[in-house]
C-alpha cells in the first residue's frame, strides 16, 4: 500500500498507528534516498513505543539496541556498510524474529537477500521538497494504514 505523508505531524500519526500493530518479532526494512525520512520515522516510532532515551544515529556503529520493558529494539543503519560480513558479524540471524525484539533497519536494501520472509518493507520517497510531502510504500502488512 502507498501512503501520502504531508507533514511531520502526519508521519507521527503513521508511526503511532504502525506502533499499535507491532506485537514483537517484526523486522522493519526502511529504504529510500538520503533525507527521505527514515531516521525521522525511526525516532518517532521508537518514541511511540515508549523509549525515553535519546535516539542516536547508528551510522558508525551499525546497530544501537534500546531496552524498554521486556523488549529490545534494534536500530540499524547500513549506509556505510559495504561488506555483508560486517553485518553478519552482528549476529542478526539469531536475534531477529524473536518475540522480544523489534528491528528497524535503515538502508535495508543492502541486505535485502538476507532478510527474513516476514520482513515489512517501508520505502520512503520525497514527493515535493517544497512542501515536504513524502510517499511511503509499505509491503507485507495486512492492515490498511490511513492518515
Ligand atoms: N513528512 C516528513 N517526513 C520525514 N521527514 C521530514 C518530513 N518533513 C520534513 N522532514 C525532514 O526531512 C529530513 C529527513 O531526514 P532523515 O530522517 O534523516 O532522512 P534519512 O534517514 O532517510 O536520510 C529531516 O530533517 C526531517 O525533519
Ligand atoms: Mg538516516
């Protein structure tokens, strides 16, 4: 499904509605150009899920885990990754899909072939720089999101 997001307020609304559907074990694969809104969305989503600490960009460390209640939320940014080995070194296969985890992966297209079948794909595109309008294409979800 495709969603038009016209403002940060609308993006927050979407983050809120997708947060409600997350039960644990999901993998969110975020793609889109630099500045498309992946990090902004991740921050809004993690806030919505109750994470109070500052959400920092994992560009250099690849992965930042946030523990909240009984869950661990993993934020990954693969922008600077060229080697798949580096990503494999994180031991993702042992972690993702587990009920007490959530994965949000920026630049997930870099490891597309290795992502689990049930991965939810969110592609971010800027429709208009002038108006800040974004388009989010969501794949592999049952719910029809509305803004
Ligand atoms: N509707 C919107 N959705 C997402 N980002 C927006 C929106 N409107 C404005 N922005 C701004 O665009 C920029 C997106 O950057 P960022 O989230 O870091 O992108 P990415 O992580 O995809 O490179 C931020 O400065 C954000 O405040
Ligand atoms: Mg980013």
